[in-house]
C-alpha cells in the first residue's frame, strides 16, 4: 500500500523559460544569468556541478560574473521575470492538493538555491510536507544517495513510497531501491498511472 508520494518539481509542477529571463535582464542591465550557455567554458566550468549540489550560491555566482556592485535590483528583477515566465500546471497542482489529504507528500528536485527560494516563497510547495532541493542535500538525482537521504530523513519505507519524475534515469534509480515509480508524461497519463496503484484523484 502506498503511503508516501515523492514528486519532482520542474517539468511536472511547472516549467520556466530561461530565455525570457535572459532577455529581460539583458534589455535592462546588459547581463545574462545563463552561466552555462552564455559564458566561456573556463567560467562555466568553475560553477559546473557545484551550483546544483550546494557548493556555490547562484546569487554569488551571478555577482562574480557580472562585476556589478549592487546586485539587489538584478536579483529582484530575476525573481519577477522567473515568476512571470513560469507556467504552473494547474491540473497537476490540483491533483497534488487532493493527494495531500490522504498521503504524505514530498518533493525532491534538482535545483540551485535562488529558484528554490523563489518557489518556496511563492507558495508552490505548500501541499508538501517537505521539499528536498539538491542544492540543500548536496546530492542530485539520479544518484541513489538522493533518494536514500529523503527516505531516511522523513522515515519512509521505500516499499510504501511512490516516486514521480519526468526523467527515465531518475525513476529507474528510485526503482532500484524498491520504490514504486511513475514516469510522468502529462496530467492525463498521471491520473491513469496513479489508478494502477489504487490511488484516486477525484
């Protein structure tokens, strides 16, 4: 019997548009926040992997590559552009809210600290008992350590836990440690797959 459900965030609960954020910041500040596509390899390599596992703050990285002394306005505009570009899947969110009344819900997401902070403050994660960001737990999916951290920290039995993600490699990693899995494609498919585990979304 499923008692716990762990959701991924990006690609399931919402999608965001980095290009839109970039265009907005370039127009106002002539500055791109896209470290891994718009800067030389020697710069992007410095932050590679570190950002998503908490080895470096995204805000600090932006400050270093921009050479702008007062970053506060940029951070604020980044937040506004991020939220404006964000497309929340309201159907999935409604399902999450309904499930939260019967199951223990958690979120495990590969992310850097600033977007995670924005999403927490926006209330996006309110249906979840706890949200685990890779930048906080210092390990990313599909590493089994990420799943094991969540299971241990929240005292979950993997056999009683369902994991939902839109990336195959992440679901396969969860399956290896006895968790039930759903590979997310869209909301309608999610409803059908949940029913296979005896989980109703009405």
